[in-house]
């Protein structure tokens, strides 16, 4: 039986992906800070879920929690780093920026580094992150969120280079959603909003194909290209 861990599976995209992976026959490790939601997901299929509660921003303990979960699962084939946060912050209040930096940058990096070294030793495996189309170009209304997602995109590219350079068959997948209907995607100005179920199905089929750059829903690939191509003088007026 293949084994996957989904970090941040207590709600939203991560929960949907965990369910899809179970449908695909995976044993799935699920994590997050909200134990009661992890327990609820496990109750849907107690044989195939195993959970561990931890906060990825606590980098003194996060890797140990992850190791413990991997041990309980008897090994790991796929790790999805989906835990993430971010808020609109027109006022540039640092307290609003901080959770995005701690979660999407600090917490993410500690986990990604451990996972790469784990799979390096095994000489195979797959690491995926849920970054965002928001990481393509700076965003005035949520600067830390956009920048933290750009960091993840860049970091995954670095890990991909590293795997190729070491001649290791470690697959590095970067999932870049546009908008998905979750607690995080609220407010005005959102469009092309995918349901969690649709997003999860697309993510899992792409991960199983070992795709490296994954847009969800698929039409966001064209939008990401457009965002890149808008001349700077125009982009800065948006
Ligand atoms: N929804 C969108 O439109 C959209 C678009 C692009 C990218 N994304 C990305 O998709 C990912 C999932 O977000 P979502 O939309 O599904 O929202 P969500 O329902 O709020 O899910 C966020 C998940 O991350 C976990 N998490 C957050 N902070 C954590 C921490 N410090 N330690 C451990 N787990 C933590 C949460 O679990 P606990 O609260 O239980 O800890 C939850 O399971 C995020 O990385 C987000 O940036 C979302």
C-alpha cells in the first residue's frame, strides 16, 4: 500500500486531497492543529487515515512530529505540504503579515528540507507543495502572502534542480491554485472559484502522473502566463 502525508488536512484543499488519496488506495497521514477535525476525518475511514496534531510554525517540534508519523505509517512515498495561511493586509500591519511568513516560509522550509533528505536516503519519493498563482507576481493587497508563495515556488525549483543534479528520482511537484472554495478564499474580486472536490481530483490525478507544475483549475495556467506578461507600468496600476 502506498503511503502519503497531507500536512494541513483538517479543512479545505488538504482535506479534499486526503479523501481522494484514500479513494486511490493510499494510506494517508493527516495533520493540522485542530485535532477534532482530524479525528472526524479519520472516523470516515479509520483503517486508512492516521493523524498527528502539530503546528508547523513550531520548528523545534514539527520535524519530530513528522518523523513520528512516518514511523507510525511504516514509511512514506508522497509528502504534500499544504498547510498555509495569509490575509489581506492593505494597512501593512506586520502582525497580519507574520503568520504567513511563519507558516508558508519558516514552517514550510523545515518540513521540505527534512523531506528532501528523507527521500534522498530512500533514493526515491515525491514532495509537493500547495503554493498559489498569488506567488507569480507581487500583490499590493496581501504582500506577505504573495511573497511567501513566491518563496515556495522558488524553493521547489531549487529542490528540483538539486534532485536532477544528484541524479535522484525525487519528484518535486508545485501545485498553484487560482481560487478554491475554502475558508481562505473569501471576499470580493474572486473568480473562477473551483470546488474543493474538483480541485482535489485534479491535484491527485496530476500528482499520480508525477506532474511538476500543476495549475488548479487548469485554466489558471493561461492566467498565470498573462499575469507574467502584463507590462510593469500596467501591472502597477492594477
Ligand atoms: N483557497 C484558495 O483559493 C487557495 C488558492 C491558492 C493557494 N491556496 C493554498 O492552499 C493551502 C490550503 O488552504 P485552504 O484554502 O484549503 O484553506 P484552509 O481550509 O484554511 O486550510 C488550511 C490548512 O492549513 C493548516 N494550517 C494552517 N496553519 C497551520 C500551522 N501553523 N500548522 C499546521 N497546519 C496549519 C490548517 O489546519 P489547522 O488550522 O487545523 O492547523 C488547514 O488544514 C494553503 O497553503 C493556501 O495558501 C489556497
